[in-house]
C-alpha cells in the first residue's frame, strides 16, 4: 500500500482469507472433536462442555483477523476498535446471561454457557467489519482500478511471504496461551497430588491466580498491545519508503508510550495490590487477599512486557519477524 500497489494488497487480503478459513476449520475440528482428550490432559474433565462451546470461535476469529489486518494495513484502526468493542460487549453480555440461565443445570453447563459468549461475540465482530468493508468497497475498488501496476506476484510467493511473517509471530504470541496451559496442568496437578487439596479446592486456589490476578494484569498489557499493533503498519510504510526520519520518530514514540504505560502500572499495582483486588472483588474478600499476593509478583513484569511488545511491533514492521 505504501508503494501504491493496491491490487496486490487486495490479493494478499483474498489469499489470507482462504488461508485462514482452512486454518480455522482445522483448529475448530481439533478442539471440538478432541474436547474430551484436552480436558482430561488438563486434569479437569468438567471443562469439556466449555471447550465444545468455545470451539466455534476458532472458525470466526481467524476470519475476523483478516479483515482487521486489511484495515490496519491501511493504517485505519477504527474498524478494529469498533469490531472489538462490539465483540466484547456481546461476548460478556451473552456469556453472563447464558451462565445465569444455565446455572440450575450445574456448574459445568453454566461454565459452558459463559464460554459460549466467546463464540457469539465474534459473530457480531465480523458483522461490524463486513458493514464497514462493504461501505468502503467502492472506494477500494476505485483505488484498485486506478492502480498502474499490472505485474502480479505468484500466489504461492504471496502465501510463502505471509507464512514467513505469520509463523514467527504466531509462535511468539502462542507463548502466553502455552504457558497458561502449562500452568493449568502443572499447578492443578501439584495442588492435588503434592499439597493434597481436592479438585474443588485446587480449582478455587488456581482461580485466585487466573480469575483474579491475571485479568488485572491484562488491562495494561492490552494498552501496550494496542500500541504495538498500531505501530506495525506505520513502521512498515516508513521502511518501504526508506523514510528514516519518520521511522525513528515512530520507534521513539512507541517506546516512550510503552514506558508511560508500563512504569506506573508496575509500581502502582505492586504498591496497591491488596487494595486493588479488594476494590475490584468486594464480595470475595478471601479470594481477593489470596490473589493480591499473585498480583504483587506478576506486576513486576508489566513494564518489561510493555517494552517487549512494542519492540516486537517495531521489529515486525521492519521485517525482522
């Protein structure tokens, strides 16, 4: 896009759509048909209904990412923001409603209802993106028709380039879910086998970490991730035009913003870990006190993670995936 090759940019979008459709179908099949095996591996067989409920999201989220990526490549973050806002509002509302209405049928089914919100939200997110895309379609088509470049890069070469960029990024962003899965298997196992807690007690203690402390940590991390996402197309455009001044300016801006977010969040949450948890969870005082110790330890890493995410965005934008 920075070089005016609108037709080629649209081909990247279309090929990405096909690629992510295949990927989504594969991921959906693995989770949906392997839900029982996955739940048993996590030593939490009651999670099977929730895995079945969340599996359809694996069909929709990859397609959503293609539309968001296309708009982000045009340095338009508003479609991503609107779709994420709509998706999350619907996800939370539907998840809470389903959990409430399904609670009489048992905790496992209620948890599945809550997870089901994660499959309903992306439907709304995609609809928002489609609405914006079709409103912009005539403008996009006009740009493509006026594109003077007629040379086409082979589809295989485009997919190879996408894979070259996507695979390292995917490995990087997969570290956190893999660590979470490892924590679930390791911590739950040790609480039960080594510490002698029952499954219910172990789930309560593990919930203090994953249900109380980690969501609080994710708030500043979401801000830093947004900065990293926004900086990638800007850096990539400056790099392709060999505009070193704009490149350096945006790198400095990104790192400065990461520090502005990370430093106060790290020290603030460390100093106020227990008051913050008591404020956020006033009806669960015991859980808030236990989880505040987890929050104190986790908060030390926020500033480093903020800077790391921004630096990763800079490196991705310069092609150093």
